[in-house]
């Protein structure tokens, strides 16, 4: 399995991680392939993870080509100077824009909750003539999400907190709406993609912007909900990387 390369320079490489692929090996899935291992084999050299994406989330995933490069990039993430933009489909009509400030616990180990902040804007809304529960129709929104911190499951937990859970989320979402998307659009994945990553390359000082395109499943959902124009708005119809 060759992973799509979105960006590469002498210090960094970014891939388009497929939904369902682990970033690291875990104790619960030791026999499965994972992004770190696959990329090392593909490039025939060691690579070093800079950040993480949840297993069901797809999109831009950055690695350092040396331990020093990874440390520099990790510092950018820790000081919140990396711009991260995600695309998600959520239940209900989301507000035009919003800011979620809701502390989160990363693990259920009794440690206190940590600061967690997320900005978002609504790009499109749709209503389907399909009854779910006590409602005669079903409403959905396409949102662009800008997490300002990097807590585990932050986007999924935050949108659950404001009563707009992500479609395809089997942990914090709603099974009835997930089933509707499987039946109507053959969409069985979490509809969350790390759409764009932007930062200043710490060695060259260049501004780097890396974008992941939308796969066939995403395109099918956008078409089914009449949101094709959102692809132009996001400039994400095709994978692209740019320096400025």
C-alpha cells in the first residue's frame, strides 16, 4: 500500500492518511499495518510523527524526516502556531459560525480536564425528506472546523457537546443518522477530514500550506446533499501543496 504524498521537502513529508488507518502501532491492534510503518517502507528511511489523527479521520498527516525536524515541528503545534482546518458533516443546522470553549479529559484516568477550544463556520445546509424519530425531515450541515488546541477526539467531542454530532461517529454520534448515510450515500466512514495544514517551515522560513482532496465517498455525500459548490469554496477539490 503506497500512501499518497501531498508534500515533501528535505525535512518534512506529508501524506493523505486514509480513513481507518492507524498512525501508530497500538496494543489493541498490533497485527495491523499503520501509517508510520507503511511510510517508512515506502520511502525506505525512518520518519518521525509530528502530530496525530484519529483512526477514522482522514487527511493531512505530517512527519519529520529526522528526529530534529520532528522536534521543531512539534514545537509549532505545542505553541499553537500551526493552522489546522478540517471538514465535517454534522447533524442539524449548525450556526453560521461559532467558538466552542469546553475543557476535555483525554483519558478516563481521573486527571483534570484540559483547555480545549474550537472555532467553526458553516459552509452549507441541507434537509432530506426522510423522517428520523419524531421529526418529519432530517437536517445536516457542512462545517469547516479550526481546532485551536489538540486534545484527543476534540472535534468529535466538541460537536457532540453543542448537539451537532458528526456523521459516521460511532462513539459520540447517533446510530440512526449514521445508518441513513450508509443507506442513502454508501458512506460508512466518519465524515471528518483534516483538509488543510499551514505552518512556517522552521528551517527555511517558508510558508507551507498543504491540502488533502476529497475522496469518492466524500464526493458522493456532497453530491447527494447538493453541496458540490462547497468544493470550489474550499479549493479542496484536488490535493494541492503550495509555498508562499
